[in-house]
C-alpha cells in the first residue's frame, strides 16, 4: 500500500461515529464550519451479493449496510470497530491520501456510559486501537491507512442536548427523549434553585424503541389487508413512499401509524415511572424516530390517553444527527 506525502502532514482530522442499532451515523466538519453527515445501515455481512460498502483488511472482508446479521444491543461489545473506523474515515475524507490522522468521538447509551465497568471495558478497546499500529485496509476499492490519535467516549442523549440546546427553552426543567430503533434514552435537565444553572437529572435507557412500533403497525396492516410486509418495508414505506396499490385500490400505509400507539404508550409509562413530573416539563424529541414518535404522541394527546406533550426542534437532519453532532462538538 503506497504512502504519500500526507504521511508527514501533521493535520489531525475530527471524526464522530454513532453506533446506532439501525444505522451508523458519521460526522465531521468541513473547514471547521459546515457539518458533513453520512448514514448507512448498521447491518454487516461476511458474504453478500449486494456489495454496498466493502471493507477489506488482512483478516477479513465485510459488507456494511447489507445482510441480516444481528447488532449487539450492548454497544460496548460491538464487533468490527476497526473496520467501522476505516469505513467512516474513507467516506468522510475520501480525498486524503497517505496516513489519515484522526481524533475520534464515539458514543454510548446513558446506562452504559454511567456503568464504570462497561465504560472502562469499551475504553480499553478504543485505547488498544489508539496505542496500536495504524489501521489499514481497503474501502470500496481504495486503500486507506488511519492512525487514531485520540478517542473520547460521549453520552447519547446528553450529546444531542449539546447540539440542539440553543433551540430549546432551557429556563425551565426539561426532558429529552432520544427515540432510537431498539432503545429509547431519556434525560432530565433540571434547574438549580440556588444559581439557576442547568444540572443533569434522572436518566434511563429502555430496551424498547421504533422497532416495536413498526412491528405493531406491521401486524395491524397484515390483519387489515392480508399483506405481510417486512419490518424494513413497513418503515421505508411510511417514511418515503406511503401510497400503495393493492388490487384496484390505492391506500396510504401512513394511515396505520396510529397503531404504533401501543408501544409508544408503554414507553411513556416507563418514562413517567422514571421521571414522575415529566408531563409538567418541556419535552423534546430527538433521534431517528423522533418525527414519527411525535406524531403518535400527538394522536394520544387528542385521544386523551396521555398528558405528555413533546416538541421537535431543528430540521430533520439536525434531529437524526443530533447525537453524532454533539459527539463532534466534544472533540
């Protein structure tokens, strides 16, 4: 593998990675001004016909974004961290040749972040990468060498607050709901009575998220129409192309979103147990499921099934990439 003049370049680039259960999210900044984001599916296969993002190292070849491999819910045990770094660096810094030096920020859910043992274990994995030799491989046919100069572990939820708090009302207690695919993170931000400063309050990670919402919708759609779409198809249709032709009829699968209310109600009950005064706080939704989650909460509000009201701040990209942008801010 040829090493060019960038090997002696002292530039250290900043890279942030969100190890989402459904999607990897990657962020950097161009000229320290404008964010550059990338999202790909988190599934990884060692043998795939559809070769989307191919990462080869001396030990194996992986296909990212395809296949049906399970993603560990415990992110401290996530496989293929080095290959993920190679992929992320290649997608963000495709014009850099030679040894690419990076400072890396990566996140954990709040419960794992606050667990000393889990966080220490994950940190040791990252330090082995930082202290070891540069990572080398080939991404989509292009050779790449990455030297990880430093790593930091960030907290999901809190990181999204960092990236979006300028759009929130921070003069009153609030709750942040980070709506993910397999998990839902909540974080309370309180106000100190003495100096009126913001302080971190209760937090929790629930192993229930948008996957169960889409499963509820899938089951009801099958019951009503006889069509058994996969979870992935249901999600894609609702978010991107909801109009379907079944026989001579055109139907809108988005009309079935309300059937996701069962799971959302369960999540809201868990939130109320963790933060009993949540209904009196400002509640902000972030994450990949935030738009749909809010739609279902609004439905529950109108139906008198919950007193919790939630807001969205920022555009869709700011919501989806809220955590990974917050990671990058901490570098």
